[in-house]
C-alpha cells in the first residue's frame, strides 16, 4: 500500500536524495518547492507530484503519513543577507504547513548551528546560543513546530557534505573539493569546530523517522557523522584529491561559530558506520559532483540573483 509523504524543499540539496529513498520504500511523494535554483533532477529523485506552494497541494495528499520540513533559507550568509525572508521561509511557512497537516507526523531538518559556540560537545538539553539570523530562525522553527505539531521530530543536523544532484558549493567539505579542482589547493579560513554529516546519512535518518510509527522519535535529536576541526577536514579532502592544504594559524580563530555535539539521546538513530570524510567511495562521488558544479555560483550569489529578478519584475 502506498504511503503519502510530503517533502518541502525537495528540490534543494538534501531533498532529491530524501525523495529517492522514500520512493524506494514505496512512498508516494508530494514535493512543495518554488524551485529557486532551477536544477534538472534525475527521474528517480523527483516527487510523484510537484507544486510550488501549499495552496496547490492536491486533495489526495491532505492526510499524509508524514511531512518532512526541508525548505529553508539555509546558511548563515544567506540568512544575514535577508533576515526577514529567512524568518518568513524558515518559521512562518513552516508553521502554516504544520497547521494544515495537523494529523501527520512532522520531521524538521534543523541545524547544529543553534549551539553557536561550545567548549564541549553539546547535548540536546544544553542551552542554545544562536549567533546568526539563520541559527535563530531554526531555534524559532523548532519551538513553533513543537507547539503546532506535538508529534514532531527535530533533527539537529551537523553541516552536510557529499554528492547530490543539486550540489551545494558553499558547504564546508564541498567547498574544499571545489577549491581543490579550481585552485589546485585548499585554503581553510578558520579552524573552528564543526559536527559534520554525510548527506546520505542525513537522508536515511529522515526516512527512518518519517516511516516509523507516529509516536516514535518524538523529541529533539543531534545527528552527526563525526566532529572535526576545519583544518583537519581540509587535510582529509586534500589527501583524497591529491592537493596541498595551506593553513594560516593567524586565522584559526576567525570564525566565532565553533561547536561540537554528541548524540546523547539516541546514538543509534544514525548508523554506527556513518560515512566519514576520507571514505573512498564518498570522496570519489564528491569529486564528481564538484567537477560538475564547479562553475556554479554559491547559494548566496544565487539568492541575490533570484531576488534581483523578483524585484525587477523578471
């Protein structure tokens, strides 16, 4: 029997992989996404039904098993560029969709950035310290979703990395791969602490939660593959792609957003063999995606271009 699932932001970086895995499990997927970045996706990564806004959702999907909230203005520079748009997309629209599908299980792709800065690995019960508009919007999104949809799961993902049909060139590990190809070297800008997570592990976690019983996983969970320092992650990418890594110790503390986290509640929510930076297969796929998208501008540039078109009536 087909299982109806709604995925917002399904045309972004993580969404196509989530959709592919859901369809492989027999789900019928409605994607809600305005298609900001206009990428052509492989058929197996596309939703069964695609709409741009909630109002266009067909009646057949108005009692879904689960709603997966991936839609977001999704990094710190983008959030700082247009804070109002960030809060509208990440909080207001999420609230509207959660209210529309109140009987469903809701799963939010949140972010480890809500911790801001930590001396030790943060647990899910630690105080939050958002340092940017994006991180603050995720804190508010978590609160709103738990209020509107009591049967919800909050997944605080580490920084994602890895190959995707809609590759992001601005994420840390991905950016290192781009630099390796375009500059022949990698130059990390700080040595901040980061929890990171391969995109396939993130997708597996969302699908696992979405297809579980409504009462399962109702809580907030940290989800990561490993904790790294930026310099060390750069060296692993450099080794895999056979380029030098140039580190400047005077810039080591340049990024005040520095945090690690632990999976204190449910370590087995993610597989014990989570993909690590340096994994041969993952690095081969990463290099292929980087080669394909190396000329693509980063998400901030793409967002600026999109806003310019909208404001100029294009």
